[in-house]
């Protein structure tokens, strides 16, 4: 059969085929069954700890203002989704492509499609559909939280879900690439897990300022943390999409049996040039928006508008060890926010000298030097409010100091253990029954064809 131009009926036929194979895949149903108790346990523990935390600070408006259901309940609940994305979802994605490569059925697809790109992208859509279905236990947890009278912000949750979708897309793309460059689905699984575990190592390196800190930005997990704090970063979104597209295109290149090894390397190198250009464009997409209700990721809007006016180089030299508690707090409350509004900005850490035999510390310990376009100021206060005052005098911008957040906090004392039956029995049973019903339906339609 000669190759024809890709048509909508052809895409629809490919999608129906992938959907049937997904339904027949045992790893998909196992993932759903395992997720129910995993999400349920994470949710119930999070509600218990959140309720106790709210009860212990009742009456303290300052601490209540930091009590966020997103951080206390939603993100811990979705941590179960993260574990699934790392350890369970890759097997579902690998199954969609790995079996066809192992048994040579990809050759039949090439007889009816112009290239491998169409089947690969249809498989990606199918994998994302599987991931969407896997969100149902988490959605049930949010509904249970709402039924208890718990508060949740829709914008915060949408940003969080977007982050997990992008993370799942990248995991699926890496899984497909692993299938393309290995000989079996088992080896592909090991390669995919190598990517995800390496991401953990890089994130840990970034947190501890080790020798790997310079490459910690490559960690997928670290970028997911931005979405967990309800921070939308266009750089991060485009970065996830660029990396995913790169792995998918590499998959198409390395799956082509007609090309020899040299041709595959040549095409891969050419692709990397294009990816580098796309990555540079993504890096220059300097846009952030804080969707957290308590604005934990950003300054007051008036101050942000003033800081965006800074168009000269800003350099801050800090005489502290990066792991020092003062430096960590200063990074969290001021520097991380400043990086999102001032583009030409650099931070330099200078480690203090060790105390001498007489026990006297470095006299420059805790010193902070601000340099804006050659104008310098020096202080020893690492507080965010004081830092804004320094920038006010140094740059001439009208920074009024941070206004206390009107966010009231949402304490609630509730018992989520009543939902154990839902997550531990009812939902897993329903999934198992649905699996049996769909398997029977598939066998009736396909003439007793049994999918492994």
C-alpha cells in the first residue's frame, strides 16, 4: 500500500486503535487501583495535620495568614500523583509504544501514514488522556475536602494541575524516547527511571548548593515546585513544551529502521540546534504571574510595578554561606521574588572567613552590598522590608514597603477518616469492575482477541 497524505479519518482511526489498547492495558488499570488508596492516605493525613496546625495557632492573625489550604492539603494530596507520574505512569506510556516496537507492528503503521510523527503524537494524546483519568482520585479528594467545609481556590488548583500535566507530558516523551533507543520495554523503563531519579538528585543538589548546583535547573521536579506554589512561569511552561517536543522528535528519528546510525546521529544533531534556539526563546520569555491567594511568591502589586521600571544592572553581594538560615530566609522572602520582576539582576554569595583562634567572627559576616548601575549601599539587615527601603533610596523608585497581606487563612478542624471506605474500598472496586466490563466488551467486538 502506498503512503498517503495524513487525513482526519486516518487520525481518528489511529486514536481509536490507541484508545482500545489503552483500555486493554493492565498497567493502566493497576495504576488507577493503586492511586485510590495512595491519594486517599495522603489526603487524610494532610487534613489531620492541617486541622491540628490551624487549631494550634487560632487567634494569631500573623500565623493564620500563612495557613494555606493549597500548601497544607492540596499539594500534599497531589504528592501521590507525583509518585504515580514518576513510578507508575511511565509503564503506561512505555506500553503504548514499546510492544509495537518489540513485535515489529510499527512497520504496518508506516505503510498507511506519511511518517512516524503522526502515530507518536496520537500515542502522546492517548497517554495524556490516561493521565487525565488518573486525576479522578485527586478530584474526589478535593470534592471530599469541599464537603467538609474546607476552602479551596480554583486558580491555585488549575495552576497546580497545569504543572502536573506538563510534567506528565515530559515523562511520556522521555518514555517514548527510551523505547526508541532500547531493545525492550523493560530496558526502556530503567532508562526512564534513570531520568526521573536524576531529576531528584539535581533538585537536592540545588537545595544544598553543592557542586552540581550550576546544573540544578535541569531538574524537572524543581520546576514542578513553581506550580505547586501557584506561580505561573512562561519560561517554565515553554521549557517543558520544548523538552517534550525534543524527546518526541528524537523518538521519531531513532525509530526509523530505514536510517543507519550515522543518519540518526546527524538528524539528532540538527534537531538539537533547533531545540537550542527554542530553549533560548523560552528563557527570554520573562513573564511570571502569582495566582496564590496569599501572594507568597510576589511583592505587593504597586511595588512590582515600580521594580519593573529598573532597566540598569542590579547586583547584590551577600557575605553569608548560601546554606545559612539567614541566607535561606532572605532568598525565600526577597531574592526569589526580585528575580521575577527585575531582569538584569545578579546575586553573588561570599562565604565568610572561619572564626580565628580567639573565636572572633568575620567582621563582614551578614554584610549585604547593593549595587545599582554603579551606585552602592551597604547594610547588615537581611529583612525583606529593609531591602525594599534600600532599593527605594538606591534606584529612586517609589517603593512603599510591603503591605501586610489581607489573606485571613482558612483554618478548619475536620476528620477525613470517614472517607476511608471511599478511597480504600469503593473506588478500587469500581475500577476493577469497570476493567472487567470493558475487557468483555472488547473481546466481543474484536472476536475474542486477548491483549497482554
